[in-house]
């Protein structure tokens, strides 16, 4: 697979992952039964695995790695924050208000990751 095709796959997965997270967050806030649907629980794992796999292959193909390039390091730490905040928002938060706050923070982390990817500048939001 060419680097350009891989990049397009990666970007598609970024968009699908973000839209899926927003939808699941909306369902969490409205206490919809859809958040318990089998496809709702399985599909994000497929998309996110493809997203991470394409990122790792692109890093290998381009020779750009976290802890060598600051912007990739920032994306990595942003991703870890997004995962942790998203888990608190969708599953682990004790009350709906706490989950709502974590959801908003996870969306900010997502926006940060995208902004760093687009600008290759880790200080974009600071």
C-alpha cells in the first residue's frame, strides 16, 4: 500500500472515530439504549485499531517517530489523554454530570490531536 493511500485511510479513520465518539457521547448524555447495541460496542474497536495500525505503519515508512519529533510526541500524549478521558466519559464516570465534563475534555483532546497533526506544531492551543 502506498504512503498516500495509507494516509487517506488514516484520515478517514480519524473522522469516523471522532464522529463515532460524538455519537456515543450524545447517546450517553441522552441515556439512549443505542449505546448498548452490539455494533455500537464493536465498531469503534475496528476503526480505532485500523487508525492506530495505519499510524504505526506511516511512522515506520516515513522514519518519523514519537520522542524524536516533538509533534508526534504531542500527538501520542494527546491520544493517551483522549483515551483516558473518553473512557471516563463513556463508561467510568459515576454521574451523568461527571461523564459530560469528561466528554467535553475528551473532545478538546481530540481537537488538540487534529490541530497538531495539521500544523505539526505541539503548541497550537497553548
